[in-house]
């Protein structure tokens, strides 16, 4: 696990956006974003602020010990277990020929400019991986084991079928619109999970199951270039 991933974990622990995280630790949102993208390293001032917030700087820099000072549970994992270093995973190593395969769980983000405006540029950061039976993926989902990614549903637009935070498996073998269905896509700087229905004129109707809060929208054919398809949703998992 890299410093970038550990900084991402500190932000998730605090429940802040990159912009708010930067403001809290005395840097711009873009600078914090660069920390998570491994384009920059936090300076002594930022590390001191992290320490003041209760984070173990030795853990931030090396991964040794606990995320939070005094958290002994993270410092001493049970014998025989080791932490999965997400950024050390490679697609060619996801599962091998065994009964189970590892599907990477991605954190999808959009890049913002200095003013915090989305630039509609999608970034994927490997966070961890989920284990699935190979037979389930190949025989029941009818998908390739190296074509799937797992992503958390970003909102409640697809309730009751999909709740915010549900884990979605998306088939990325052909990241384009392949007929009507539920898709994960980025448009206008926002990540969305919606039903996309192709119209006869080549345009697309974007709808949600939570229609009272998220009314349907129409995207004309000439504007489809603004929609970046991540993949088609083929499975969901969440709390009952």
C-alpha cells in the first residue's frame, strides 16, 4: 500500500472531499488530489497537521503500525494474514486459474480545477479487491474474469433496486453504450449510475428508479460525446 492510498484512507476516515481535506490541512484541493494521485508528497506542515488530527505519521509514511495513534488492533494483524496492497495488484494477477478471482474495487473521481469546478476527467484509483467464485462470474454472470470492476453506488438515484453504497459489478469489456441497461458513467464531471435507453433517433434517455427525486433527462445524439461510459452493471450487493 502506497502513501497515496494511505492519504486517501485518512480522507475517507474524516469523510471529507479533496477540496475540504486540502482546506483543513492548509493546501489547495488540487494539491491534496495530487497527493492521492502520487504526483506530489505531503510536506512537513501537512504531516504535522495530520499528526495533530490523531493520525500516526509512521503509518502514513511507511504503513507500519496503526492509522490512528493508540489503535493496537491495526498495528498487529493476526498471524498468517497480511494486508492486501491494492496498488500492487495487476490485472494479469487477478485470480490466476484458481476457484476464486479478485475483482478490483475502484474509487472513481473527477478532477477539479483550482476553483473546485469539475473538469469531467475521470480518474480511477485501485482501492482494494473483492473475491468471487470464478464459476459465478463465468457461468452465472457470463462475464470475463478480467473485465469486471467493483464500484460503490454514489447516490440513491436507483433506489430501491440499488442503494447508496451498494457494491456494483460493472462489465468494462466494451466501455461504450451497448443497448439499454443500467450503466456507470461520467457526465459533466459527475459519476452516475442510471438506466440508459437508446432512442430510435440515436439519442439516449437517462432515467432512475427514484424518479421523484431524479427526473428523466434526454441526451441528444450530438451530445453523447460528453458521456463517458465506465461499464454496464451486471450485479449488485448490499445490505438487506
